[in-house]
């Protein structure tokens, strides 16, 4: 995995943790609107996406018929928050409340699992050669599945900032 991707995974996760560390559990679990997720749910969704990404890459690596398709400009799709993307059931967050340290632990655990898994792939070039269908982005080379983690996380950091503003406004 190239250094840029590793740096982006690290930087984005640090930014996410900074956004939530000083929140109270009440703030973490408050919803500005019944149709919106709480910050806790956004974070839980990110954990589930990271776990699902590992499964998708494992599946893509095992499936010998999956030949890579062209690379996509996933930056545009994922960072444009005017285009809503419905989360597939498998990555919908829990509705139960979370505590801040618990969410941070879940985020740390899912990232450790991802990095440990990626370190088991001896020939990283295979990630560019195989693909798996992504629910929002279509057929996607496996290395772009890794890239979408931090882009998707950046999208949700922006959402968390928005939720914080909406919650401040409501008080």
C-alpha cells in the first residue's frame, strides 16, 4: 500500500477522533432531526464500512474471475455531499446509544484490523488487478476500496461538523 494512502488513512482518522473526543455522551448520541443519524451512529457506520471493506477485499482476492475494471474518480462521488448515498443495510449503524470511549475503541479496533489485514497481502499489485462491486460506486478495483475508506470518512467528518452546528443551533 502506498504511503499516500496510509498517510490519508491516518490523518483522516485523527481528524475524526479530534471531532468526537471532547463531546459528552449526550452530544454524541443526540440527533438534530429524527431523520438524521447521531454522531455516534455516523461513527458506528464508519466502523461497519471498514469491516465490510475487509470482507469485500477478501472476497475479491479469492474470486479468480474478478478482473479489474477502469479506475474511477471516487473523490468526486464521495466528497460531494449534495448527492445523498443510502447506506446498505449491512452498514447501517446501531440505534442504541454509545459512549465516547466506546466509539473511539471501536474506531481504533476496526482500523487495526484493516491495517493488519492489508499487511497480510504480500503482493499489493494484485489489489489493482482485481475488483468487486461497491454498493455506491459500482465495480471498483480493490485498491480503490481502500482509498474509499478515507474519502468516505472525510465525507462523514463533514457531516459530523454539520450535526454539531445543528445541535448548537437547537440549544
